[in-house]
């Protein structure tokens, strides 16, 4: 699952946010990357891997931290990983 998240510059840190997300049942790994810093906010890409992860729990942890999910950029489900075809990478819509 890849999320575009907007977080205030103030607490929690991205380390604390990653740790809180990692505690959710089913989460095996979390990557929080700062994509942009504004005067009052940070734009983050949050990548979460694992099995049977509850989106509602992820959303709750993120919102409880004072951040908001701007968009869901990628979700993979099923028995196997499905790659984006090379001709569709970078396209919106």
C-alpha cells in the first residue's frame, strides 16, 4: 500500500509515525519518505507491506498523529504481486 500523506511539521516525527504504523497487525514493514517540506507541512510517501492490513487501522493511526491521507497511490492484493505494465508507469487516470 502506498499513501500520499500530509503531516504538520510538528510532532510526531516521521520516525514515530513509522513505528506506530509498524505496530498495526499484519504490517511487516514501513517506509516513510519526505517528498516535500512546506512552511507548516510535510508531504510524505508512506509505503506499507504485509498481509491482511486493515486500511481503517492505518487511517486511524495516521489521523491520530495529526496527519491526513491525501491519496491512496497504490494497493496490491491477491495471491501474487501484480506489476504496473511499463507503458502505464507514470500515467494518471
